[in-house]
């Protein structure tokens, strides 16, 4: 049986996203081509991943006024320890410790 010029053989399929490629139905090449061309439809509901946790968490924590306040106070106290601008009676370590502890608890 001869095929007309507009009629395609029934044992070949045409992939929708690759119109110029015809692959025999059920072949391994078709399955590989379909996997390579398909987009993933994965939904992620988590806020953080293992590689962006630290950056995103610090960014969000420093948007809180209390955390910024403790950070600034710690920097000013550190300046008092290391320079002769003024006499610092409390070590900056104590406020940095409280800041780090609060940021770790609210992470």
C-alpha cells in the first residue's frame, strides 16, 4: 500500500515539542527524547534548601529591628574594646552571644 504525500505511516509518531523528529513508537530513543525535552513539574514547599539556608536566614533575621539593634550595639562595644575612643566596661562578646543565640532559636 502506497501512502499519499500528506499521510504519515501509522508506526511513526511525531513529538509535539520536536516537530521535525519522528521516532518509531515504543522505542527507547522516544523515551529518552521525551525525558530530555520534558520540564519538571516538581513543587517545593520548603523555604530553605541546604545550600541557601545560611544566606537567606541571615538576610531575614537582619530585617528585624531588634537583631539590627543588637548588631549595632555589639559593633559599638567592639570599637570601645579595640580603640581608645571610650572605655568599654562590658565586652562585646556578651551581646554578640545573645544575638547569635536569639538568631539560632528563631531560625
